[in-house]
C-alpha cells in the first residue's frame, strides 16, 4: 500500500486545480481510504469534493467514515444528497446513522428517500430512534443469525448466504423461533462439531449481551472486563436487534477521553485546533471568567473587606511570600484527588455505592501528605525564616504550616467529594478535575490561611508588639 509524499500531494493539488481527473485517480487509486482521508483533510472543501466524486461509492464511503465530524460536515454541505445516499448504502448501518445525523432534518429525509436499498434505509430509520449515548445508538444490524433448530449443514448454508454482505464475522448469533437470543456459535465450532444434529446442542448458551438502552460507557466497561471483540444487543424482551463491535467502542473511548481532557482543562465544549476564533472563545471563556471571579474573591479576602484582616500582611509581611504556595498546593491536591475519583468512576473500579470507603481512604492519604509537606515547609522556614524579627518569623512559620496542613486536608476531601456528588446528580464528573476544584480550593485555602493567621496574631499580640 503506497502513501503520497509532500511532492506528490503538491502535484495532486495542481492536478485538482487543472481538473485532470485521470491523473488525480492515477495518484490515489492504490491508496488506503484512511490515507485518502488524510489527503482530504489538507484540501479545501471544494477540492475534497472533486476527489470524493472520482472515487467509487465503496471507497468514498470508507473515506467519509475516516474523516472527523467537523471535516465531514464541510464536505457533506457541498455534496449532493443523491451522492450521499449512494455512499450510505455502502456503509454499515451504525456508521450510516452517525453520518446522517450530522445533516439537517430536511436533508436527512431527502437522503433516506434516495437510498435504493430499502432494507438499508429501513435499518437506518430504525437505528435513528435510539439515543446516541446508548448501545442502540452504536449498534450495527449487519450480523449472521441462525435458528437454534438448524442442522449443521443448514447452518453453514445460511452462514454462507448471509456472509456475502459482511465485512467482518466474529460470531454467529443463535436465536429461537421468536428471534430471542439463545447463544453464540463460534466459527471454530463448524470444524470441531461438523456432525452436530442441531445448532443448539453445540452453541455457547447465555452469551454476554446488553440492552438497547444500556449507556455506552457501561458497554465499554463490559468490553474491557470480558475481553470482547463483539457483543450482541437485545431489546427489552431479549430479541436480538444488533451487535456492537470493538472498533465502535474504541472510537467511543477515544471521544470520551478527548471530552474529559477538555473538561478537565476548563474547555466547556468540544473544539478542534482548526475551529474558528469565536468557537474557541465560546468554549474557553466561561471557565476563564470563573477563574477571574475566584481571583477577585481572593483579592477581597486579602483586603479583608475593610476589616482588621487587612492589616495582617503589614504585621507579618513574610506571609505574602507563601500565598502562591497555599493556593497552588490546594489546587494541585484537589485536582489529583478528583482525577483519581473520575478515573475510578470511568473504568468501574470505584462503585458509587461504596464512595464512603474511598473517602475514608482519601482522608488517610490526605493526613500523611499533609504531615509530610507541612513538615518540609516547617524545616524550610526554620533554616530560612521569612522575617528578621524572630517572633514574627516563628508566628509566620506556624501560620503557614498549620494553614498548609488544613488546606491539603480540605482539598483532598473536597476534590474527591465533588465528582461523586456530580455523578449522583447525573452530571459529567470530569468537570470536577478542571478549574472548578482549583478555583474553589484557592478561595477556601486563602480563607483558611487568613483565619489561622488572624488567630495566631491575636494570640501573640503582646509578643508581636
């Protein structure tokens, strides 16, 4: 399988500009659809359309599947609905549904009306009823299904007939007369049990399956837990309606990871590097404004709102040196704690019903971390005092050490608790690992710092003069 180098790609652009169809096809004819998709990404929409219209329907369909959603949207906007319909006929039903749902409602109906394969059109319409975040929204209806009462010769004949339109075959699904899933029939069985009287005697009964309304995140956990490459999907009464394959799950896990990473970074919407300025600003500005509000709140705390707390930094000027340390440590600890919980909720290692056990363990971890980090800071202040006045330096050391201990305890528990609460409220807990926890810990950390410092200054007023 060849690939195009930069020189060939530059040549391709020139050929597209010259509308030289034969030479363009000569360059891309032997390329894998994924490689053609890479080339299409580097072309503008009209140039990409020129290339797509040269491809046969099957290759063009594969290229569309390989493209990212935003890249595909620009291309579909220029592509005639009749052409889209031709390529949908070449796709698995689940991929076709993903693509057609990116179109406007009016275009969806028009594209479906142009699909000549009535069975394919029916499968697409059926799958569009399912929520895209469920097993039904990701399943494909292309699979090999046999009745449990078939003999081995009849089973093999049925398999051959159905396999003609299949790209990949992982298992044969066995159903009863009411189309309820009864078992799976690995291809190996046709060799090891060639003389079986009926399929139901040699099938693997009670296979792992999911219902159409099962959240796709739970499906992904089952794939990982049981090391599956494909899983049957059943309706509410156990009838086989489709299958999910591992490639669908990989795509879902990748997309979820990207969403979680962006949420944790303070980006409120799915954005790409090639999105326009206004789209990126809209996604990034909300959390920046929250961060600004947190900074203003910290400034208000430091000012003391006109109270005697405003004099703290004048009495103990060395305290100012540790303000970034208090805020930064609280933010880091909170982010670590929330990230561990979010990861546990995502991979199933943390059961929301046993969250109390995790919080108790996190409290133990927080105490040890707080003791070690506070002790390190105490030692530092012992050798490098923050003030020339010995009493002021000692009071500052106590204030910073006790405050850091308290901030670490709070940040650990708060960072763990927030994603658990969000999970209970059916809100994506990934947002807890972002600026929300950091900003909150900054504010609370400053309150703890100022409160402990005020108490110590009041206690040692006579010594401080």
